[in-house]
C-alpha cells in the first residue's frame, strides 16, 4: 500500500458529517499476518469523539473471543484473539482536514474518468460491437458510393460497323463531347455486333448504308440509354445536314444536366448513412450499457460507491460522443476521397455540433429502451426495431421524395430525418446556421423529453 | 459509543413472501458478526436493508449513526459490500476491475494491486474477470469490497465456492481486517466458519432471528449429549451398558454398528473410565455439540426453498 492511501480517506473523511477523525486505532502491523503495513487504517468509528485510542471493540462488546481451534484443519494458522493490545497503541494524530475538500471533487472527476475508460476498453474489446458500429456502416458507404458512382450519368456502349461519316468526321472538342455520352467501338462483323446488342452487352449498333442513311439499331431493354443514344445520333445527323447546307444555324440548343450542379449519389449517401450509423451506435450503447449493467448488478454496486448518477450518465454520453465523432470523421474522410468525390461546402463543420446533438437524442431513445428491456436480447431487438425503420423513413438509404405524404408526415417527427436533412444541407449544399440551429434545438428538446420518460421507467435493479 | 449497526423491527415483504419479519439487531463497532440461516431465510434481504440498497417496509436502521436509506453518500465510502453474486464490468481483467473500483473511491492503483495480492490473485491480474473460476471471482469480489479500506464490511456468503485453502486464507484475511478494528458482518452456511470467525452469530429462519449469541454460548445453551466412540470389537455393547448401569452412569445410549461402538450421554466421564478400564480406547473420539447442532435444532431438518 502506498502513499495514495492517505488520499483514500480524503472523500470519506470529508464526507463524515460530524467530522470525526479516524482514530487511527491500528497504526501498524497489528494484523496477525502483518498484512496491513501502513498506518492509515481507520479504526473503529468513534462518532462522539470519545477515547480515540480506547476503541477496543471486542472488549466493548463484552465478548470473549470464543473460538474452537479444534475445528480448524491441521496446518491452518489459528491466531488467537488477535493482538488486542496492538489496537490500543499509538493513536495517530487526526488527519488535517483542509486538503479533503478538493479531493472530494477530484473523486467525481476520477469516477467519470475511470467509468469512461471502462466503457472505451469494453467497446474496443468487443469485436462485434466494433464491427457493427464502425465497419458495417462504412461498408455500406463504400458499397453504395461505388455502385451509384456511375449511375448518375448513363454511359452507353455503341458498336460501329463500317465507316459512318457523321461519327468519323467529328474532331477535337466535338468528339470529346460525344465520348462523354457514349463509347464507340469499331466492330468488323455486323451479325456479331447485333447479337451483342440483343444480349444487352452493347446498347446500340450504328452503321451507314450506301445511300448515306445512318442506321441505328438499339435494344429497348434500357430505354433511358436507348433514348439518349437515339437523341445524340439524331442530333449528329441534323448537325451534319446543317453543315452540308452551308448556312449558319438559326437556332441552337444548349442542354446541361442538373445532377452535376446539385446532388451526386455520394452527397446523398454520406449524410444518410452517417445518420444511420450514429443512431445505431448511440441507441445500442445507451440501451445495452443500461441493461447489462443492471443485469450484472453493476448499477447496484455503483450505487453503493460514492459515484453520482450524473457521473455514470456523463461518462456514457462522453464515450458515445467520442465514438460518434470518430465515426463522422471516418465517414467524411472516406467520402471525400477522390474516388467517391464528395465535395464539402462552406459550413460543413456544422455537421459536428449537429452530430453531437443527434447522438444525445439517440441515446435518450436508448435510455428508454434500456429502462424498459429486462435482457440484452430484448434490448437488442427493441433497439433494432426502432433504428432500422427510423433510418428507412428518414431517408438514410433512399430518398423519401417520392414517398406517399402520410409516410413523409411520419418521417417529419423522427429526429434522424432532421439530422440527415440538416447534415446534408451543411455538408454538401452550402447550408449554414439557419439549417443547423433549429435542428440542434429540436434534437436536444427531443432528448430532454425522452430522458424524462426513461427516468420515470428506470430501475436500478431487476425487481 | 454508537453501535456500528442498530436495526429495529425491520420487515420486508415480496408479494406473498414475508422475507424479513421483524429483525432487530445491534452490531458493535469492531465486532465480527455472523448471520446464519437456511436458504431463503432472509439473510440477503436483511443485509441489503442494512446496506441501504433496499428499502424496508417497516423498521429503523442506523449505520455508523446514520440512516442508510435513502442512499446516503456520506456513508458509502465507509462501508464495503460484497454481493452474493459478483458484479464486475464487462471485458475487464481482474486487475483493471479492482483498479476501477478503487478509483471510484479515489484509491490509487498501487493499493488496488496490493489488495489483489492479498486475496491471492496477483497471478491472475491479466485474466478477464468473467473468465476467473468461481472461487477466484469470489475473492476478486471481496477484494473489490475491501479496496477502499471501509470501516464496516458486509459479506454475503463470502466463502461459498472456495476450496479449503482459499477458505482458510480468506478467514485469515477477514480476521486481519477485523483485528484492524473494522466491523465485519457476514452471512454463511458454514457453521464451522461462523464458529471460528464470529464474535456473535444470529440464527435466522423465516425472516426472523431465532437466537443470537457467541457461538460457544449457543452450543452450551443447547446442552446436547456428548458422543463417545471407539473401535468396536474390544467391548460388546451389552457389556458396556451393564457396566455403566452398575456404575450408576444414568442416561446413556450405547450402539454398535460393527465398526464403531458409540455412547451418547450428558456425563461422559463414567463412559470414558469404563472404556479405559477395559482398555478399549482404540480410535477414541469425543464429539460435543457444535454450532451445526444448534443450527439444526433451531431450524429443523426439512429442505428449504
Ligand atoms: N427481489 C425479490 N423479489 C421477490 N422475492 C424475493 C426477492 N429477493 C428475495 N426474495 C424472497 O425472499 C426470501 C428471502 O430471500 P433471501 O435472498 O433474503 O434469502 P437468503 O437467506 O439470503 O437465502 P440464501 O441462503 O439462499 O442466499 C426468499 O424466499 C426469496 O425467494
Ligand atoms: Mg442470500
């Protein structure tokens, strides 16, 4: 035992209402096995402050040390009445009082610190939690980001058989524009090319017959692409006719795709999947900590330690915030990789306070689940059946724009919906405080209400 | 001087079960106090009410001069509690567990490690708490209850599941703690343990305290017969009975089961001298009443819930 033992008594003595000094009744190795080497063991309590050294408990109780050594196994040490005289010896001076106050407050901080540490360690050692909270959502981001990367610009593959003047004549920028819409591959065999179009390997076949007619044969399997290719080829033919006429065109059309200016798949998926990931982490961490600590009687044990409920809650919230912010950082880093190409706009950092408020709101859901559920399995099921539907309805996985209005109405009351919308706005659409602050306020209000409900349903132990 | 614990008429009911039915007890400061009783007697419930984690339906409890209910933060650093079933954090090693509990009380890691050593778990510091054997977990749980140097220690069946070595080492530890002036209250099913450790015991059943006193006093009070036994074959049962009757030895029951000749009596002297005269003392055993006899006498022999 080391010097910090003196610190041990700090909170205790500070907390003693009557300020009784420990009487230091067992100053040195009075234990039969000499197992208490230091002199700081508190003696029997003497609240009335009487006879600091004279607290001879056994004597006071009027009880002879009635022991029956015969019942002990041979070889087991049987100390008799344990050195009663040792106990009365050398009272230590009462510990100075003033240093106690600051120590008591340090106790609160250290409880917060050590409980936080416990949760971080438990989380890091829980492989499946790590996977589901951190890796799993990230996999979705990578998967969706990759799958839908090209979906925004339908790129067609066209086979060219023989010379086609309108295509062959294109040079420089005009040719680049064409390549953006479709790739032209030259193929010698018409029958083979046709077969590929039928199978869907190619989108269209282009050739020119002797009369100068450009023939485009396409499959209707992908009508969008077929339409796009038809439109482009038609435009090319018109252009060529116009050029052949030698007159400047009277009208011109310039078209631009809106998606390029506004929303790419990654811009939609990053906030959506991030919201889902954060909701999952926060709801589960709060619910499962509560249930498993209650079931393991840890809550009960902590209630017997000088630890405030505030320190327990604060450490849980702190650790969940930490995990959530790490998730956010990973998400944004991955999404902004050139491969996925997320471009952040002006006040994107407002996503951080938004995520913080979101985590607090989702933890309050977890608290309600944890207060109601009796077992980890029940908590798991309840949490999942809240988080998943909420994520779907909040547009985490696909846009709710086309949803029926009653579904949109439901989604309006979900905290995740507002978090996703606001994060999307500040992250990728140049939104600012006006988008973030109302949502943050709403999330915190939601958290306050649900925490209140959880508190009413909460119990420290199974009945 | 205030008693460490003073309880007066505590009652607790769970539905139809009256778990604690008017328990009053006083534990002096520095005393080693035992609560004995069959399963379901209400020991754990009584302890929980004393500790202040369960509210009594009726009655008054004072712990170190203060009321433990509702949760009294001034008392918490002064008491140490070990639950009947251990309560550890998930995925922490034994050392991390005790250090965590220590830090909740503002106690340093060094003290925590020393305590781990004291319960013989120094070599298991890096084993996950949930992977410890039953007895090791029990010891860790006790170490966690003692790490902050409490004045008053509650132990609910601390030696259940321990092997004989661990049990005796723990006895030494508990005696040491008690010798330092700490008050210890424990429940146990092991009567020998109560007899060896406790200054006073209360025998409890059906939520009531049936008898309280020093173990030796309770045994004496029972005034039970002494059983004298020797190897059979040297003296016949009938011969001994006759000899004793001739000597006017009074109420003696003599039996011979083929291996052991035994005589039960309240006055063993004539039996012993009769056996000695016949040189029939081989394998002599004299067994007086123990706390176990007191216990069985008070609580009966039927199974309990
Ligand atoms: N939380 C509870 N809810 C309902 N009944 C309970 C509860 N706790 C204890 N009981 C009942 O109260 C009675 C006393 O239980 P208690 O745990 O105090 O007994 P015990 O003496 O500690 O028994 P054991 O030796 O088996 O530990 C038992 O009949 C038990 O079933
Ligand atoms: Mg019990």
